[in-house]
C-alpha cells in the first residue's frame, strides 16, 4: 500500500511539473506574439550621435 501512495505522489508531481512547463511555454509564446506585433508599430525617436561624443579640437 505504501508503494502505491508513493507512486501516486510521484505522478501528481509530474502532472504539476508538466502544467508549470505548459505555463512557461504559453508565456513565451505570448511574449513572442507581442514582440512580433510591435514590429509594425511606428518607431520611436532616435537620439543624435552629437550628444554622445565630445568635440575633437
């Protein structure tokens, strides 16, 4: 009987891990989709290089 309970706990742990892995994959997929949809958005302002470098003499 004890072995059966251990097996049930192990199976439940595997199910929890699988559910967590699916959640991670769904989040990554959502991030990729959000990033992909942002490619068509207008670009933001570009900073000038003049403010980054000192004048040379």
